[in-house]
C-alpha cells in the first residue's frame, strides 16, 4: 500500500494481488529476463512509466509535496556487479510493494542510497551478492576501511530481516546492528556557534535599513527583473535566429572555445543537422537545449537604462547583481527574525507564506512553512513561526524579486519554487536545496563595501569563549556564516536578554522537546554577564512591558491572572507609568517581570515556571499577569482534541481525563474573566463513570 498525492489529499493505492504476487514470484525465482521487462510504475491512465531494468525508477504519481520520487540505481563506478544491482532493486520492490509498513518513495530512495555504500564496498571485495551476508562480513569491510557506515546507514540493513520473505537471497544478520557493535565511532555533529553580538546586531540593523528603503520600490524592482529577464531572452533569440538564417557569423553568437559549444557542433555533425538550417530542423532545437552554451552579449542591442531609488541601472547585469544581493539580505532577515530552517524557507508557498493575525488588537506577523515528514529524531512540532513587521517586509520584497522567474517556470509547465537564481536568464533556475541557501549567505558576509566588519576583534573572541567554549577562534579571522547560526543565535540572545523563556522558544522553534530548546540557547546565562549595554536593553524591554500593562489597566482593558486582576482594580490616576519609572524600579530590585507563555507574565523572581508551564497554576496565582487569551485558547483546544480522540479510540485514562479537564476549565476561566465570547465546552464523562 503506497501513499500518493491526488492534488487535495493523500490517497491509498491498493495494487492488485495478482500483480504483487507476480512480482514476488519473478523475484524469488530470480527470473531476471522477464522481471527486467516488467513495469513497476504506472501513470494515472495505466500506461507504464518505469520498468524493472531501468537505471532510474520514476514514481511521480506517488509524489507528496516537493519530495523526490526518483530512485537512482546508477553508480559512478562502471564495474559494479549486475547481480548486486538487481538484488538492490529487489530490496526497493520489497519496501514499496510487500512491506507491512507504508513507505513514502522518498524514504525508499534514502534507504537505497544508504545501501549503495555497502554495494560499493562488497563489489570492491569481489563479493557480488547479498546472499549469506553476515555481521562478520560487514566488520571485515569496516576493518579494511572499505565501508564506514553512519547511524542512518544501519536502518535499512536492520530492516532486511523483516523483508526476508520477499527477497531472492538470504542474509544472516542474527542481531540488530549498531555502531557500537560494529566498533564504529559516530562522528560528532557540527555544532553551530553563536554569531558575535557586534556582527549579529550590525548585520541586522544594516540589512533591515536597506530592506525598509527598497521595499517602497518593490514594484519597480520586480518590473526591472522582468525587464532584464525578457531582454536577455529576446536578444539571445534574435542572435540565434540570425545565425540559423546565415545573417551573422558564429563568432558573434558563441564563444567558440567553450566546451558546450564544441559539444553542440559535434552533436550537429553526428546527426547531420546543418548549423544554418533556416529554422526548419526540430533536431536543431533539441540539440541546442541539450548542449546549451553561453551566448556572447557584446552584440546585443542597447539596454534601456532605468533609475530606481538611488540606483542607476544601465545593463541587465547590474540589475541581476543588485537584486541577487538584495535577495540574499532578505533571506538573512527572514531567517534571523523567525528562527525557521533554510529548507523551510525553500518550501514556503508564496501566496500564503506570510500572514498577519490580530489578537487582542495587536497585529501578529507569522510565517507558514511546509515542513518535512516527521521521522525518528525529527525535532519539528508545527509549521508556524512568529516574526516581526520587518520580517514581513523582507518576505514581501523577496517575493516580488522572485515573482517574474517563478511565473516563467509556471508558464512553461515547470514547478515554480519560491527562490530562484539571477545568473542565466536564458535558462532560469530555481533554488531547491538548502546548500544553495548556505552558499548565498556565505557570500553575503564576503561582499565588498560591507558597512560593518566581519573580522573578529578581542571583544568578539571573549564573547565566543563564553558562548562556545569548545570552539577555537582567533582575532582577525573572518566570520563564516551558515543559516543554522541564525537559528541558534536567535535562541541564545532571546534567552540571554530574558526577552523569551524556554516554553515560548520551544513553540517558536517548533522543537519537540524543551531539552532541544535549552541546548540551542546553552551558555546564554553568560551573555548578560559580558555586556552591560545588553543588561540595559533587557531592563528597558521589561520596563516597556510593565508600562504597557499598567497603561492597559488604567484604560480599562481586561487583565487576567491574580496580579492582573489586582492591577485592573487599581487607581492609576496619580501614578507614574512611564518606562523610565519602571526602569528605576527594576534596577532597584523592587519590580520584576518575565514571560512564561505568549501573553502571560510573572512578577515573582522565584517562579519555577520558566522551563515547563503548569497552566492551571498560573490562572489565579498572585504573581501572574495575563493580557491575552491567545495561549489559553490554544491550550483549551489542544486539550479538547486530545480528550475527544482518546475517547473515540477507547484509550482515555482517569489521569489524562483529570489533567485535561483542569486545563480546559482553567483556560475558560481566563477567557471568561477577559469577557471573551465563547461556548463553554461540555466536558465528557470520566472514564471510570463509563464502566
């Protein structure tokens, strides 16, 4: 049974029993001749897409989202035993058609890629079959440094026993393999350091300033990209047309020494296609597309110069270079001000990626991403990231810069990705790998005329010594930026400045566990010890928060929580509610406030709710202030869903029932105290009462 996407939802495709039985029979008998011509992948109309003998298997109709559905059995080495390749294919068949588990094609592809490492090693040792494979064989390969498995490589090996009934060979892996049993040392994962605060803040301020300026010209910039895009394609088409009609010399069109041009000319000769064909040969177009060569631009017509903002563009290259750099700055700000992963940025749907919701009169800017499938070890929780208005400005500008290329891909029946390159408009390309985002950001800090230095000074080294003591840095080193540094740096600085606490950060970063969040922000306690100016910023933020809450109470806005209700009943007419006043109070130790959840705060220094929130305990706590019902509504709905699902499945225990009953009642108490219109949830009967 295989999942596939039919545009709206996952559907289960049950293959006919006789088809699966036929595949299995041919496999077990090792009837390679007949099996080779057997179709294993079909289009929606039933026509064959892939046969067993093909080097690449295409399962496009089973595609979910943007996942890859090609399984590649090619090897760079040309001397791989055909028997090993055939057996590898039968493992893929077993995963797809016979396993009791429903695997996505992308998962099967990953498993086959892992097994290909073992195939290479076996082939090198003149072992041309999986048959009889034992742990001793694998240990010998490891000892000879022919095979060095990672943890991910062992999962498909361990699953072969489960697939034994569907394979044409037998293996003798009597126990579950682990790196420890194989005596392979797991390589330590690269830990991403915190960006030094000077560089972090300088880049943030510089790029935000640029984005705020250029956002007002986003429509003109979008038109400029389209203009450069259309210009390059039209000029190239005109030159090629002249060449095919014999109206210009080949040297005016191509760089003759270019490898692709030589391949193109060789292909024309091979298929007896004249260079000057007067546009009569379809083969000419096909060979040209296959052997695309760079076209000389010095014979292009004059480009119409344009001025946008404070920039003057008199060539398409200037437009492309400028927009490429601006595009990268936008990517930086989006990642920096949200904490999302680079692959999630690639997967955003342009039309709905950025949204604004209003809670209690406050606009909340959010990003919606489309995350990858949850698997073992995956730390994702949901696909929403809170950001700032500047984060949305960056997204809006980035969307505009990429829209012309994206539209071209869409018009030509290709998948339109959110991000694209600005290099060759003759063959525009999309960015669909996280590594390309990495290269883009690496280049950002190495650009000339940077308004801030990325060379580490003594203060940077001291900060890094505290934030990442396990790493070594030297004065004068240039800082190398990676996307994941932005994610960790955001966690580090938010916690270090007490602008967010672990529960909030866990939600923001879509972490599965608080432990993961705490690891991201590790050593952040040392941050405030180093910089007195940051301590001042923390106090200023807390003072602003206290000032805003007091002002809300004075204006009659409902507040919940024990201290929130107390504030609501106070007379503030003769009181100082300015930020300056609260700064003095905080510095003197008379006032304190910290966040425990979105819209929920505590004024007790000894509060133990910073790591994990026991929500009901905060409702009437004398120290709590609740200014928004957003978190209460979310908690309430979560508990309702859990109760109803577990009740339907007959798995609702007394403990779970009581826990979520209290949560729902606490949430509704907050919603009621803040005059929110809602229909109270009728709590179902306790499990013990159902007996």
